[in-house]
């Protein structure tokens, strides 16, 4: 009986190094496109139709997320570093957990440092090898 139940569970297949690297690279590129390139069209192509961002207790759809993209007038500069804790791939779905550290400079904020713990769910897409379906971002606050 237990064997049958275990057999019914989906298996997380061992991902190749190339697949894991492609997931990590998509995350890195995603932030670059949003914060450095400021390219709404390229960013939108990286999102699934049902994309959601969960941040600071709020739920944003793609349109709300795009409305918050900095503009050249903001003089927003950001240097991001990623520490990937895990990347799992199961069929056409991938998920990753990582820490994000950002050094940010802007007219409005001045110079600040921020850290987040994030989890992301990706699906294989038609427009891109991977598209972002969900990002859950938790800002880390130092004591």
C-alpha cells in the first residue's frame, strides 16, 4: 500500500548542470532587464500569463509589477549578487530558493543596501526557455 502511494508522487529528476545554470541565469537576467535595461517588453516576455509577485504582504500581477519599474529619470543604479540555495527541476517546472543582496543608488533613496530571501517558480515557455510564474520575496531586516 505504501509503495503504491510513493509511486504516485511526482519525481524530482536530477537536473543537468546546463538546466540548473539556465534557471540561475534567467533569474540574474530577469533582474538586469528590470533594473538596468529598463526594458518592459523584454521583461514581459519572461513572465507567464498568470504571473504573480508576492512582496511585502501584497500580491502584484504583471501590470502592477511593470508599473513599478524604474525610469531613466530615477537614476536608479543597482548591483545584485545572488546566493542560490537550491534549484529543482520537475518536468516543465523549476523552482529555486536564493538570497539576493543589492547595493542600490538612486535620487530618491540615496545609497542603500538591501537583502531578500526569495523563491521563484518557473515554467518552460514558448517565447523563452523558462518564464517566471511566481516570485515570493521576503525582505531581510538586520537586527
